[in-house]
């Protein structure tokens, strides 16, 4: 039963019964209902925009965790990149230097992974920049690892052939010279005995009597054996040792090998002589790499001591006259 309402009449000083119509009651109900709906909507909007639900809180924690994981992953990728750079540096400047191989070109090391736009499916998300950049770093690392793996395969092959390479590279003196007394002239700018001018001497001269044995300084194949075309070197032997190395033996009195013959280090290939442009019996000896003459003193490491090597270096700095 609804309550009866009264209103105080100031003029009559009495309480008059309030007569409420259905229309007023309906308006009253609608007003209160509208106010409640507006208040509820306002509360819901505030809740959705400023108060996180348990599910949203869990999702935010998951996103924060993923961002942290991406950050850690990028840090690890930077460490991996540094390790790869270190491997590349060792490969180019240590391993390949040991085997006298050319460094791997940077264009091969930095070659990317193909694809018109392999990252298209990663775009359109909130953190697309982070995801795409991380994917690019991973692809770059994979490309560098592939190139490094191929390079190490080459180094492994070269390592297996190292024994053969060491047996081919010149490593002994071409005549017996244990006391170093047979060294007549060294590599470098010297006085020409015929023209009395300073010229660059591309080898070393070893004084010895005619008929003294001459030894091959490394394994190889005879590239030339005969009379020098210009006449300056007289009877001459050139041995191709492979790996871009060659040795020259000049002014010989006799030659015991022929072109195309396989030669072993220490094998007698001829006799010291006095043929060609020569002031006295001696052997002119050269070491060439890529057709460029090198100082032979650095290629006697198999049969001289460190002290003898140091002595040779000191003697090579003194002025002298060549014997051819």
C-alpha cells in the first residue's frame, strides 16, 4: 500500500492531502529511472576506461613480460653479433693469414636473406617496429652464420692440406751453408760488379766451388730447366711450388732435372757453376710469390737457428756487391 503524502498549507495552517495523479507518478518513476541509467552508464565508462578488469590486468602483465623478453632478446642478439664479428675477424686476420688465403669479401658476409617483403605479415600490430627490427636482426645473423660456416669449411680444407703446403713452401738453403760462410750477397739494393751502379738484387748469392750440389728448397714441379733466354742467368732452373711460390736457381754448371718433373725438398737438382753474367762460381737463388721477388732469408727456417737468422738479418743490412 502506497504511503499518503500531505503538504502544509501556510495560509490555512493545515495539512492538506496531496493528490498524486498517475501521470505524475509515471513522470516521477521515469525521472528516477533515467537518473539511475545515466549514473550506471557513467560508472561503467569510468570502470572500463580507468579501472582494469582482472583479464585486462593479466593481458597488460603479459604484454609487459613480452616487451621485457624482446628487450632481453635484443641484448642477446647484440652479444651474438659481437661473437660473430670476433669470429669473422679471427677468420680473416688469423686463420686465413696462416693459410695465405684471401679474406672473405664483406659483400658475402653481409648478404641478406631474399624475399620481396618477408616482413609484410609482421606489420599492422601495435609493436610492429620492435617485431620487424628483431626479425631483421635474426635474419642478418643467420646470413652471417651461413657465410662463416662456408668459410670455416674452406679453412678446414686448407688445414687438411697444410702439411702438403708446408712441404712445398721453400724452407731450406739451396746449398750446404751451416756456418753461413757461403753467403756472398744478400737481397736488396747492391752494387752491380759489371756496371758499377746500385741495382736491386732480387735474390741471394751463395759462393761455392763449381760442382757443389744445389738442392730444391721445397716440393714442386720443374717449370723451366735450361739456358736463360737473356743469357744473364746462364743455366737456370725454375721450380713451381704451388700456392703462388716459385724458386729460381741460376748460373748452374749442370742441370739434373727436366721440365715437368716432380721434385722433393732436398733433392739435388744441379751443380753450382759460373755460367751467364757471373764474376765467379756461385749460385744465385730467388724466392718469388705471385711473381714478386721476396727476401730468401725468411725462407730458411728449417735449417738455421734463431741466432743464425738474426746474424743473417744483420749482415743483409751491410752494403755489398753482387756476384752477378
